[in-house]
C-alpha cells in the first residue's frame, strides 16, 4: 500500500483527487492510504509520512510553493505533484523538483496519465520488502520503512514507521544484517542495526533516528560506522 498525502483547502477538490486515486488503484491492482490536510501549515508542523504528495499552491497563509521549498530541504525523493488553478506557477514548480503539474478541475484522464510517472518514481523509491515472522503472523513491510532493528531480551524488535509498537520476532541481528544488506543498513553496535535512510542526526558517539530514538554507536565500531554514515550522506562529520 502506498501513502498519498493531499494538501488542499477545497474539500471538493480534495475529494475529487481521492476518488481519482481510488479508481486508479482499482484499475491497476494497487492500493493507497489517503490523508487530507487543509493547510500547508499543518503539513509543515506535523509528521505526515507519504510516498506521494499532491499540493495545492493557492493555500491560505503559507502557500503550497513555500511549503514545497521547505519540504525539499529535507526530502528530495518523495514525488510532488502540484494541483492548482494557478497555471502561471508551473515553471516555479520545477524549481522545487515537482514531478508534475495538474490544472483544476482535474479530469480522471489527465490524472491517470500523470500518475504513470508518479508510480514509476514510487516503485523506484520503495525498494525491496522484508518479511517479519511475528507471533501474530507474517508481516511484510517496505525496507525503507524500517527505522532500526534491535535485540531485546533475545527477541528482534523491528521499529517501523507507522507502527506504534515494535514488531517482535525470533532471529539474530547478524542474519538480519546479511538479508537487508549494507547499501541502506548499518550495524552500529552488537544490539542495533539502523536504516541509514531514516537518520535524523549523526553525533560523534550516537545517531538520532527519524522517530527521535538515540542509538549509541559502540566504541569498537565507531570509526567504521562514522565512515560508513559519512559516505552514505555524502558529507563530512
């Protein structure tokens, strides 16, 4: 399931997009969860994880264009589609790396045509999935949604975005690290494996993840871990 976020102050326009998404999903055999926000301020102040963002430009207070500029400071990957009656802003939209531009009223034919590009980007961003055998049954989650995995009382605890509680499973962290691979995940200690795509802050002796959790880097691994994280983020510490 993909997560779609609609930032739109016109309820009718927002419901039109929701209906288009439902129809598109049914025709393509996929699914979307949809969240609607009436203002850019709510979008910026809250945490609203999304795989695709539809943004009106002519929003009250903070405009959609301004919100997109702030969004792109920390998120360069999530596809953004402007949906507005202000067609003159189309050129500016590409300055914030907008994927596309829809002019109201949005017909389903136009929507479906542009969603093809969005689906391609979302599929590329999603990467692989991981299967977690919990006591309640098999859970399948996107690798990118795994924040970190830790060993706690001989159980694996998977911390995943959108889940209030960690998912518990049997296994070893060594095997999980091998299955997930080193491209996105990094073993920072004997008991923690982190998703580098979920990093919020890197400190000399610890990292802060997207959910606010601080994970200590073991002294023995510190140099190797910091070098790995530096290469991943493409900067310097």
